[in-house]
């Protein structure tokens, strides 16, 4: 644009001049002289011009700006430019910009002929912005905000505004809000959380405060800072204004932490100390502190931001560690700041986000654990339950899962003490083994976690010791009861072992019968060769962890033999005596009582399967499993055998080895990843459609002695970790004399340790060979790969079915008057009986497998199925079926039976929202295409307006129910899910 009339030249920013030069170079790249009618000082800078051809690169131009008040100065500048050449020493093309207030007519044609347009260029910032954004019009408000036009021109990205920000897309009109949003994205890296290009919300501003953006803001010109602050305050509210104030003070990185401190204002609202708290905390925000209302809004935004980070950690993934660190950094900084305000400690302790609040809740929970500990009253347990719910409701509970797990195990142990710990004792060995696998093994698991205490106690040593003392108290009380049960079992075991022909008449599953009565039967009923995984030393406590993990993956369905009467549960076998590898594992793998090593196990395993089922069988021990060559996890021999028809047995020694070599503390907790080759073998079983029998040869106990403890003294010449010969001292109160055909050492008579405190050898991490329940119980778990139907005579075990009620059930909340209120969590539901008879599920008539004696039935865990009609009318499924919305939906799906709908919803409720499809099919009494049709109709019933109340995930292997949507769609109010 040329200028012919004399007017006052505008004073522009460097960014505006750079933008002008960049634009004109795109148009007039052959020109090296630009006469610009502006007020600008002599200076030098560079501009980079991108080539219009994609991938062709860019070129840097060296720009010299010379202020020329006269025609003579203009001529002199041009001559000097020509003498120096058109390129710099490093080859960059040079450009001369003459800033002058001379009208074009006063500059001679001899000079103007070399200039772009052969005239003086007038600067119109609004026009430049319009061209940069590629729009036809600008919002009329932009012309009134010089700071914004200058900022946009100065901040233009190298590739242009159309690709720099979602808010700067080309169109007919550039609005003020879009312009500022684009400026913030490029200048400060501040945008909306969803990346949509709109105004950032309070959460986005707080996220931004953690980076380098606040430093960039503090470095902006004053007019631009004021303009950005005003716009953000208008678009986002007081949170943005506060954060920008902190940025100017150099304290923006503390924004989230300061917001968390401001929760103290809410905690003290209405109290006499509110003004004092406002005065103390307001001083952190510099002169002209925000109002109480503004700080309250700021506190809510900070809490919401931290809560969003915390929630995101639950999803796992690569960012979990970063998000957890982000949360801990914020709350730790808040704690450090809070330490300077002892007057507000009570308010900070009431916070649902600050660590002080978490520690206060943990201390309160610890106090509830030890209150009225001798009374065992329902009220004392309810106080502990309520304190735990309060603790679990703290925002940081998700960030401290290991600390919360210890608290949860303490509560579970206390529940057991109040409920299951008072049950009548079994009268027979079979009842004891069943109880250990379905109840006491879970307790052992809880005690293991509880024994090691809080893994990350807070800085308050006194409070940490209170918590530790409470955990010790619960552990000691439960351990005393648990030890008494071991002594009772040992007495029953001694009578059973010494009885005439006791094993064959007792109905107890023996370790040497597992191959015959479980593995071989499974092979016959499924028609597929099983993978027999022997995890040496796996106790019932460890088996419960593995069982949870395997079914949680939803690629296996746990199954159990369905007896003609009684309940279906995991199976437990009795180890031989002594419960050591050389006897018990060899007997397991040979299918008969036998002592030996790996050679005897291989030969016996192959001989059993040839004789019993006419099948080939291969057994792999530790050295046979792994591939010693690079590039493989499993050995070639094992990999070549897995696709075939031979029965495969694999012995994994990780548990036994770890205990033998000193694994202590948290390393005594087991996951699939802790066991070498475990996951690879499971994946192979699934790939080759093999059912899995997971079994042990014996269990173990963990070392609970102190460093100064010494082995129990004995003059017995023949002794092992937990048993000794009987020719020396008689059995003490912590030992038991065992004699009979199942005693395979010491001439058929030995003394075995019962108490955990007894050992006869040097200290290790754990022991076996004694007569405690944890050593004598052999867990037997069966898993079917996804897609394999549950065979006749077997039943699928829903994930909650092996879980004792005290592990997850929460009591009914009571109000101040003591009247029962709404259940805080639904009890773990029992699967209903099928709605109608199914010809396809009539079990094959097999011999009864270790039926419980009549006097043991009462002591067995209550797991029996309950008819739908007798279920609690207040169940979630019943509430749905009783609703008016359901009745309206039912008009369009007439064939659905209400009993089946109730069963499915309650099963999913008890299953923590998801269940394997095969398990749900078993529960509702459907199979194959019949179940597929049922599920499709259930989706039509529940998914009102296509909202995904019911959905299938994991490629259809798993069914999920969204309880929040269910409650909303069917007007049920708030639903809480039991913790499994």
C-alpha cells in the first residue's frame, strides 16, 4: 500500500515490522529495498521465509532497518547497502528497510525505482492481521485493541496462523476470542484441555501453571500482559486471574499447591477463624489479595485438577507414573507451605486432598481398629468400617494403593475375627482343608500384608507408631485365634492319619489322587489334554492371588467339579506327611504315594497317563522349561509338545526357591509376573486350547521370627525344617505326633511342628514340612481357556464365588438412632439357580468327589446357590425389574424372564461391574446361541436410547454393566458396588 499524502507515521513494534517484511518478501522476493512510512529506530534482525513448495526448506534474510528523516539520509543508506553487497558473509540475502516520515513524492524516482512498489509502504496492523489469518473480515473489537494486533503480528508462527492453532482456522471472520485463543496457544502454550481451540478452562490454566508458560507470560510487554489477563478473567473466571497474578510474582508453579491450601477456607467457613485464615493465606497471593469467594473457587479448581490427575492414574498406561508424580509433587508442596501455618492445621487435617487429611483419616482408622477390642461388638466393627470408608474416600487413597491395601487387610482380618473367626470347627480333615482354601487361606494372605505394616508411613512418627501399634494389635489377636485353629486341625490330622484305612473312607481328596480325580477327569470331559502346572510350595494364600489374576484377565474361566449335592468350590487336597517335595510332589506326579526325585517324577507321570487314559505325557522341570538360546522364552522341546495331544506337566519352583533363598517382606506376595514362565505357559495353553490344572504339592508358612531367634532345640538325630523323628523329646504343645500309612519318613512316625514359631533348622524366609493347615493344604484350581465350553459335570466359578464373605462384604450403615439404613455396598451375591431346567446341563453321573461329612456341612462356607424368588427384594436387579421404566421397556422384549434379568444384573453387580461371558451364561442358565440371544435382548432392555448401560468388551469375552448409567436410566438413585 503506497502513501502519497503526508500524515503522522505510526510507531510500531518490531513484531509488526517483521510481519510486514515477511509478507512483502513473499510478494516481492526480488526486491531488497523497502521504504516504510513508520516511526522506527535503526536496528537489525532476521526473518525466516518458508518456501511455498512443501519440503523445499526455508531461507533466512538479514534485515537492516535504518531510520531516515531526510532524502539525503535515504540516498546515503541505499548507497551504503549497495557497497556492502546483497549477501552477508555467510551467504544470507540482505534486505534494507528504510523507516521514514517522508511522503513518497519527496523521494526521487532514482531511489524509488529500486524499492518495492516504487513507493512508500504504509503500515496498517489490522490489515496485516487479516492477511496473516486469511480471513475477509476482522471482529470490530480487534481494531480497538492495539495490544492484541501488535501481539498477533509479533507472534506469527513461521508456518502461518492457519496451522498454529485450532482457534485460528481460516474463514470469513476472525473473532476477538479466536484471535486471543490463537495468541495464547502460540505465545504461551496455553489452550483448552480438549485441544478444541476455545478458551482454556480453569483446569487447563492450572495444568499450564506447571510448565514454562508462566515465565513467558511474565516476559510479555505490560500492555499485552494486561490484555491477556483481562480476557482470561472474562473467559475463564477468577482462577485464571489468580494464576496470572502468581505468574507475575514468579510463583505460578505453586498455583495448584496454593489452591489446595485454600481448601482450609472451606473447612473453616462460618467459623470465627475464617477472617484469620483468609488473611494468612491471602498474603501468599501478593498485594490486593483475592476475595474469599475467589479463593474458594480457586480451591475447588485446584482440587478438581488434582482429582483428575488421580483418576487418570487408575487407567494405567505409560502416563501413570508421571501423573502419580504430578499429584505427589503438588500435595507435597502444599504440605510444605502448610507447615508455616500451625493455626490452620485443624482445617488442613479436614482436607480430602492434602496428605495431612489422609494421615488424619488413617490415624482415626487405626484408633477404630483397637476400640473395644475385647467386646467384639457389631458397633465396634461398624466404627472401623466407617473409618475405613472415610479413609478410602480420601483423594490420595488411589495414589497410595499399597498403604490402603494394608488398611483394607487390617479391616478384613477384623471382620474375620468378628464373624468367621467364631464359626464351629470342622470335625474331619476334609472340612479343614476346604475351610483353609475357601476361608483361612484368604486370612493368611491378609495377615501376610498386615504383618509388614504401612509401607510408606508419614512424617509424623508418633502417628505412624499409633497406626503400627493398631496393626500389630489386630495381627496379634487374629494370629492367636489362627494358631488355635492350627492346633485343632493338627489333632484331627493325627486321629485321621492313625486311623485304620482312614484315607480311603474319609472322602478327603489326597494329593496322590489329584491326577486321577481331577486332571484325568478334566481331560475326558473336555476331550482336550490338560496343562498340569505344579507350582511347588504354593499355599492357599498364594493360590487366591493367582486365581484372582487369572480370572481378571478374562481369558480363562475358573471351573470346579459340580457335585450331586452341596456346593461347588475350589478343590483342596491333603499333602502326604511330611509335607515336603521329595514325598508330596513325587506322589502328586506319579498318582501314588512314592518318594523320589525328578527322574521318578518324569517316569511316574508318563506311566500314570498311559495306564489311566492311554495318553502320552511329558513332564518338564526347571531346566527343561526355558530356552537357553537367544530369541525364545520356552524351550524348543516344550514348544513343540504344546500343540500336540500329549498331556503336558510343568514344575515351577519359584515360590519354594524364593522362600529357601530368603525372599522376605513384600516379596512374599505373588503375582503372575513374579513366577518365571508362568504367563508364557498360560498364553500357550490358551493358544492351543488346553485346560489348565494349577496345583501345588504342599503349602508353606512364612518366617515370623526375629533376627535373634534360634531353632527349637531337639536331640532328634533326624530333623528337617518343620519335622523331626520321635525318638527324642515328646511332642510339645506346639508340635503333634503323627503316625500311620501316610507318614513316609522316620519309620512311619514323626513329630511335626504346628506353631509358626517352631523350626529345627537355620532361619529362612519360609518353611514347610510341618502339620499346620497352610503346609498340609494343597490347592487345586482348574481353568478353561476362553471359548472352551464348561463340560458336563463341571460348573463355572464366578469371580466372587471362591471369595469369603468377610473379605468384601460391608455392613449396613446405621444412623444415629441405630436404625438400619441403606446398605453401603451390596453383599457379594450368590449365583441363582437357573430359571428353568436345562437338558444340556444334566451332569454325568460321576462318583462323588470328597463329599463333606454331615457334621462338617455346617462349618463349610455358605456358598450354595439360592433360588431367585428367595433373593433379597432390595437387590439391584430386583429394583430394576420393579421400576416403571423397565415395565415400559419390557413391552418391546416380551420373551425375557424377569428372574434371568435379576440374576444377570445382580451377578454383574457382585462381580464389580464385569464378568466373563461364559460365567454369566452359567449363572443365567443359558449356553451357545441361546445365551447370545439372551444377551442381545438384555441390551435392548437396558440400553435405553442407545446409552451403553450393558456392553461387551474384550472382543465379546466380557460383559460390562455401567451402574451409574443403570441408576440414572431406571431412576434407582446411587448404587454402590461391593469391593472384591
